[in-house]
């Protein structure tokens, strides 16, 4: 594969509809803030569903829903 060739993840459209505002999530994937814990602040509807999250460090980021995982109850602080 050529290094300038773009690859599109067609499964990203399947990630929507599972989150609500206030959910605790972990950002997965290999992008910015990968592995950080965050709170869903808004749902963004588009061709590729995404959420606006605020990380525990206070940074905001728009993330595809396929790249976030809901955190289990026993992993939540407090």
C-alpha cells in the first residue's frame, strides 16, 4: 500500500446510538487522548456518529462513537 493512500473505516457508521450525555467513557483507538477517561457532554449526529467529551484533565474533544467505550460501574471513581 502506498503511504499517501487514504484508508476509510466503513464500520464507523455502526457506532451511534449507544451513549447519553453524562456517560463515563474511555477513549480508545490510537488518536489524541487515547486511553483517557472522559464524560460525554454532547451527541453529534452526522454520517459518522460522534460525541463531544471532556476528559478528566479538562480537555474537550470530538470523538467517533466507535472510538469510545462506556466505563463499567466498578471503574468509575467515587
